[in-house]
């Protein structure tokens, strides 16, 4: 593995372009676009205020920069650096902004979710979508970019509208059997839309493209419900993470539960591999010591190294009891992600913050648990193969694949606390983000 030097960053805004050729990052009000291989600066753009959100267009030709405080979006072109576009929502304000799948329209959600404004970069026309609902995930596009679903709230009832993205015409509009709709997400094949209720009501609803209710799933009542969901890349499985520390898997034929995965604090199954991260201080022979020690030797003297040991089962994991009288208790399945080949599912139970659980989807059983020294901040699958990258808020990156597990120290001076990471589309590098800096980790072909 090779690592770049550290570069300045603000707001965790570092993104590879969809085609993997460029890397955009923000420092306050500046947008820096670099070549993803050499990290040479290709373009430098100056925005009107501090950038709070960036997003690449699907064809990697434009970048949107949102300044929510000012109610402004600025769009920059990579092909024509002199061209730029400014969208000012004025007194309506701005709380969210995103690209349409064609990369030529921008959807802005105004304050108090009064409306969504669709701006066309080609014709400069404007369309409005009324009554969008203020929820975690209120807009969803099909993967082929043909349709958009929008969660709506009118007259104290929840609705979903489905629009055709080519002309923004309304295709279907229907009410949902939800108390307080919390999110919507299309299956990757674009045939089924999942909608789920607020955490106070366990309910998953599955709709067809024409608005028919295909199925309703409810695991239990009178307790906190759905916390996270994830579709498998093949659209065959829907994984539902709940506040009761379980993941339930629904199949795409009957939409019934085929299994549930528990996340107990003690792992007793002898067939489960538990990798435990351990720290050790490096030993240095006294003959090699010179005073003052060289910088490289000094840094190795005082830094601890980390590696994985395979633990003997049964293994007790560190369990944190949630504080019951606070909002948003740290409990239940907060993170879920399928591997790109459909073979594995990675999960995190917020009650056991230091562990990543990796499930074998073909055999529907627990395969591996990674027990870290610090709480899991983020994990993401390599887009090309079953390889999981994990970060825990320190200066190490952890990689798991079916072949094994490795802990890699990022060789930088000073503090570098990795709280987020993102793979390049080719899978041969990833960007590691801290609150103030970022670096790029390049993975050599032999390792791939």
C-alpha cells in the first residue's frame, strides 16, 4: 500500500468523481479538483461562501457546491472552467440539493420543505414539486435514472409521488399506510420501492412501480422499530436493521422473512472466526539507538503497532448499555452494507460499537467478527470485489477479505483521525477523511 501526503479539508467534503478520474475536495470556500492518480491540481474554484455540500454529476463533467446558509448553489464545469452557474433560492432558503440522474438538472429543497425546485442547466427552465416531506430519505431515483420517487406530506397524511425524470411529469401518486413515513429506497433493479415508518412503528411497505402495495412487513409491535435498511445488489434480498439488535432478511419472491441475524455480546459458535485487534509496542535493540534518535526511529519508538489475533471462542464483546432517558439511544443496527457480489453482508450493532459483523449470505450465517480497539466510525465495500475497509477514528485503516484481515498504519506525522472513507470506482484506491485533512491510499495491483 502507498499513501499520499496529507491535504487540507473542511466539512469531510472529499469525493472521487463517478468515472474515477478526479478527486474533489473543499477547504472553506475553495473547491479543489485533482487528478485521482497524480493528485496534481487540475482546477481551483472559489465559491461565494463556505461550502457545506458537494456532489458530482453522473457523467463527472460538473460539480455542485451548496451553501445552505446563503441559500445558494454554484455549479462548476470541468470541461469549460470559465463557465459557471449560480442558483439563488432567495428568501425560500435551502436545506438540501442534489443532481438528477442525467446530470443536467438540480433539485433544491427549500426551507421548511415547502417545495422542491427542479432547475434545468440546458433550458434554464424551472419546475416545482409541492409538499415534500421532511424525512431522512425523501427522494429516491431508480438506478437506471428513469424514475424518481418523492415522499410527501399533505393534510396530515403520507403520500408517494413517482415522476418520469425525462420530463418531470407525474406518473403515479398514492397514499401510504404509514403513521410518519421516514424513508424510501428503490431496489437496484428499479421494480420495487421500499418505504419504512418512523422508529416508533415497525412497518416496511413494498410498492410496485405503478403504486400497488405488494407486501407489508411488521416484525413486532409496541417497541422501537426500523433503524436501517439495505438492498442487495441483485435486488433479491432486503436487509432490515432494527432497534432490537437484529437484522431480518426478506426475499424478493414472497417478501417474507427468510432468516434473522442476532448480534449477541457473546459469540459461542466454533465456526465463527473472531479477529481481535491488539496493540503492541515495537521492540528496538539498544545497539541501534543513537541519541538524538533519527526522526524515523523516534516515530517508530513511540508509536504502537496494531495487528489482528484470532480469538478462541467463546468471545465476549464489549457491550454498552444505552442511556434510556435520552433521544436517539445508541442501540440497534445502525449500519448495513452488502458486498458488490451479493456474497456478504456487513453490519454494526450500536450496542457493541467496536465490532463489525460479516455474514455469509449464501449460507445465511455469521462468518467473521472484527473486534476493534475503538468504536467503528465507518465501513465501505470495495466496488469491485468482496473487500471491506473499516476506520475507527485513529490513524489506521483496516481491510478484510475472505483471505484474511490486515491493519495498516497511515505513515503521517501529527494527528490524523480517520472518521470516513470512500473507495474509487476502480477499487484500486480510497480517500481517507479526517475533520481537517485527507489522504489517498493506493492499493497495489498484487494486493488486488
